[in-house]
């Protein structure tokens, strides 16, 4: 494959996958481009969405960054874990690494191929082919600076995650987010969420999320049921749930508060208002007319929060409850 290297943002990085982004009322700041900088690397450093960073600078997938150039960093807080060190949650004995993305064992994946067409970008293809962006790059020995050309043949990882036994019919498989669950329910998957305690269900679509999954209800009726499960209103409170998808049942934990979106504007564009105090920014709302603004969180074993890359103890406990683990 003919791959050209440059300081180029043709691969825009984890845009939708970044999930909850931005900090309410944070201030913009300027940044001077240094050697090796890309929009993707800077989005990780400043703990914001890559696409929000690009939108703030009116950049596209073909925008080139030059050393010494000044760009705008929209309201953000620096990611203290950017260097890739292991982060230890003070409330658990679990270590997480926010910059490594563990993969399934080699024998758990196979590969298909795809021939690049006009208009394709690596990020766009990863989304359409339902492959995590980092995995797609690694399978093709590429990085966020790589350029693809019409006619190039790319490898497409296909993951085969074994079904795990559960203690009983009411429980779900206890899958690790990084090596299992994120591959079983890819972005774009339509899922059924079952409240573990009441048994009530509603339909959702996974539209985003890297550290964990981000969901949106499919309809007004689904939103109505969701709110009833949470006591009649949206709440941040986390509940144990069972996720139904492709004949499988997965143990998880779900919060009940949509955030970071505006149902009135198209998803994936800059909007002047976002729910839960996120302010203006990248609109994380793709399913329209469903009675909610933005998306809500779904956690699995070892998944982490977007805001700090740490494990959320309540979500982890809920996933164990849904899996029948004491």
C-alpha cells in the first residue's frame, strides 16, 4: 500500500467514539502546533472530541497542521492520563490504562478486506464497517497521520467473541469492555435494554462511546418507558441492566441521564446548546424525535468514565449484579 506520511488530519481520530465530551462553562484557549501534533493527538491531550476540535478550527479531513500555527482548543480540561500511565482507582484494586486498547486474543479474530473508494477516509470506514478506529489502524499498520488512496486494499478485523456461561437464565454474560463487549455491540447496533430489577425493556441504538458505550432511545415510546424505570424523570443514577443483542444477553450498568446533545440539530455538527450544561459544541445526538437530547451511558466490566479515564465503582457493581456475581 502506498502510504504517505505528513502532519495531516486526514484520519480524524475518535470523533463519535469519544462519547461524553466537553466540560460545562470551560473556556477556550489557544495552542501553538509543535512537531508531531495532529488533531487526534491534541484531542486526547486536552480530553475533548477530535471532531469538536476540528470544528472549532474550521478544519476538515484534509486540513494540514503546520509547526508554529495557532489553533483554538474549545472548552476543555487537560487529560492528566495522556502520557499513557496506568491509573488506579482509589476505591478499587483495578488498574486501567486510558491510552492502551487491549484486543481479543489472536485466535478470536479473523479478517476481511475492503478496497478503498473515492471519498473514503479511515475514520469513516471504521464507522461503516463497525470496527473500533484504533483496531482498524493497527490491522493495517497505519496511524492517525496515514493517507489512503483509491484502490488500496485494507484489512477489516472481524472479532469472534465466545459466549460465556451465566449462573442462570436471568443473568447476562460478564464481558470485559475492552476485549469483548465493545466488539459484540459495535457502534450502530440496535439493542434491547432490560431493567434487571423490573424486567421492563426499551429499545436503543449505540451511537457513540470509546471508554464505554453511549446509547440513544429509538422512539418517544422507548424514552417514556426509560423515564418510568428511573422513577418518571431522567436521572444520573445507575441501574443494573441486561443487554439483548444478536441472541446474546450481556450484563451491564446503565445511567438514566441524556447529555451532550441537542435533538433539534443534526448529529455530528456544532450546535449552540447541549443538554446537561455542556454548552455549545459537537452535537452528540443522532436519533431524532425520540424525546431526549443527547445520549446516555452504558458500562460493562472494566469500562471507564470519559471525564477521567477511571472506573466507576457503582457501574462495576451493577454489572456484577446483572451477571449474578457476588
